[in-house]
C-alpha cells in the first residue's frame, strides 16, 4: 500500500471552517445537509457556461457568491423576451438560483478590497473574463494562489489563453468553428436549438472542479483549471470526431438521420411525423413484422445494419410507404409493444409533461419572498439518495446580498484567524 498523504497545514485549517449559507428567507426550505455544504465559491463568471457550473454546485449545498457589474449586472439579465411576470429575464433565471449577488466595480478600491477578501477566502474561484484581464486587479491565479494556496481556480474561455486568447467565446461561433454545425441540419449548416456548447462547458467545469477538490482533500494542493468551449465541444463530438481520427471520414450533415445506424430518424405516419430508433438487427426484424413486411428484413440491402446504412435512402422510402396506412399514435403503440424504440416529436412543454407523468419530477417551484408567485424551474438533473439537491433561493437581484456577503466574509476572516 502507498503511504497515506497528510494534508498541508493550511489546508487542514481550511477544512475545519464551515461556511453557513445565508438565505434571504431564514425559515424557508429546511433540508438535509448538501454534499457540498461548507464550500465557498467565488463566481466571477457571467452569461451561461460559468453560471451553469456554479448553479450545479449551489444546488448541492455550496455557497456561491455571484460577482456582478454594478447597475446592469450579468449580461443575461437583459436578454429577452421572454421575461417572467415580474420582469426578470427567464434566461437569467435558468442558471442563477441558490446564489448571493454582490455588485463590485473592480476599479473602485473598496470594491476591489471585497473581491480580494473573497478570493482569499474561497475554496473555488471561477471566471470567464478575457484571458489575462483579471491580472490588473490581482485576481489572476498566481496572485490568488499566493495568499490562498488551496484554491481551485477555474478559467473558462472560448479558445484558450494562448494563441486563441483574443477570439471571442460565443457559443454560436464555437458551434461553427468547432465543427458541430457542419453535421447539424439538412440543406445548410444549422446550430443546435440551445446554447449547447456553453452547457457542455459548464458540465466539464463542474466535473473538473470536483476532481480538483478531491485531489485537494487528499493532498492539500490547490490548482488551476483551464476549460475551453472549443475543447468541450470537440470532446462531445465522440463518434463523429472518432470517424475522422480513426477512419479518415469527415462527417457531413444528415438531417435527422444517424451516420452509423439505420433506420434511426424521423418518419411520416398518416397524420404526423414520429421517430424510429432501431439500434440492432433483431429490432429491425421485429419492426418489419409489425409493419407486415417481413420480406424487407430478409432483403440483402437491409439484412444488416451496415447494409441498411449504405441503402438508407431506399429504406426510408419503403418505411414511409408502410407507415402511411396508420396514425402516429397507432404505430407507436404497436411498435413499442414489439420492443422497438419509437416516439412522438414533442415540444418542450410536452417533453416536461412526459417527464412529470413518468414520475421524474422535472420541475421545481422556488419560493421567492420578494414576489407573489414562486418561480418554476427545471430541477437539478441528478437524484441523490443521501444528499439531494436543494432549492434554497430564487435568482437574486443585482447586489441584493451585499450585506450578507460582507457578513459571510467577516465570519470567514474570524475563523481563519483562529489558531
């Protein structure tokens, strides 16, 4: 067995302190301790990737202090319509629950002092400013780590801090330049219907932060993390990138078809379209039995998946002709009963209703004492048997929690100064 490492002294003192989350409504939502209770996160990020990552950490109990520009705050506060009934941007609402807001002008000495105290006290600092721009304020990794060696410092950018440092990190731009749009669409390159690259980057950031925290728990060592939108996207291209690297095949867009499986796309029933997702030869045989065309499964052009992919256009025409005799609901019932994956094309509201009908509880209502009605939001995606996610507070107004943040930092300073 390897020798067990002893955490550094500074880290031991850090882990002994506990940060109490300061809710706006003290009596609201008493809960089990979260998995990340006691963790203090300084969130210097804005828009989507960084805020999504910190919301995931906040859902699990971390205290997240969101640092915003005075006045306007996070860019997404003005992104709309749509706006909620109280005028708050629904875009902003989607990634900023469970956070404390403080507005800091880093050019102002007093505000800069608050930012420095936050950076010196936090367990995690996450930022997505233009690479190098925080150096002038003493908030770059070397400066922060000099006084807070156990910090996990997570930087998010579009294209990295070296050659790509001056390229703007916008989701649409990365979808285009990173290759995703070249495989999405039918007759022309098409972006995904959500800022998918930002979301993927937020997930990678959360995973990286948790891995770095685990390393710190074992060794006492903090570290810096660099996460790019471009790298996060290309990691998520999985089989499509592998086809380039492993076989020299550069994929192109196929609309709703799959590059390596058939039939696996949208088909047209008598009344409306629906999806067939046939994953293997046995499922294809059963599908053809339901469609009362068993001979199609024996046709050499369709008897194996590789053959079906090669002849996908001919196969799609035949399947559509067979489906034209019945409604989508009728076919779905029959095909599902045969153990073949299929389903309707729902809009987002219908998709949420489906998840609710399946008992997945996809929507939560967050109490907001400032407003007459609770906010409805998509729930945290993971179910934990012992440390469930909690919804302690709705997204804050700009600088709403300045007093609470200062009180929190005073408490941290007091704990850190104790021998």
